[in-house]
C-alpha cells in the first residue's frame, strides 16, 4: 500500500490555502481518496483516482515543492503531509491557511 498527498491548485492560487487530499493505493491497485471535507471515494485503479484528482484541479504535493524550488522560494514549514492516528485528527490538518 502507498499513500500520496495532493493539493487543490485553484484554492492555493486564489486564497493562498493548501487544501489536501490523500490518495491511498492498495496492493491490488484499487484506490481511495480522502478529501478535506471527509468525503471518501473508491476507485478500481490508481489511474482512475488520479484522473478524478486532476479533473478536480489537484496536483501532487511534490509538484508544489518543485515549484517553490524552481522559483527559489523557501517552502513554508506548515506545508507538509499531515500525520495523525485517525482520520478525524487527519482532517483537521488537511487545510493549511497561509499568510
């Protein structure tokens, strides 16, 4: 199983907020997305989940880090994947208000 973090680019560009979604890909390639509102979406494959994310204007969190590096801008230390023991605590960390 692997976990990837994605951010919603339109909210970052407009409001300076980093709103995250968690993509979990299971060993059988099925996938689940957890959004900041607690919605969970199931997909038959990682590819289908990634299509949904890109359609909703999400990009991998790594891409945001790369953008900062290309611009020579330091990464705000608050911008990081959340860490919690349960989804309820995780959800509280999935919206990062900057500024």
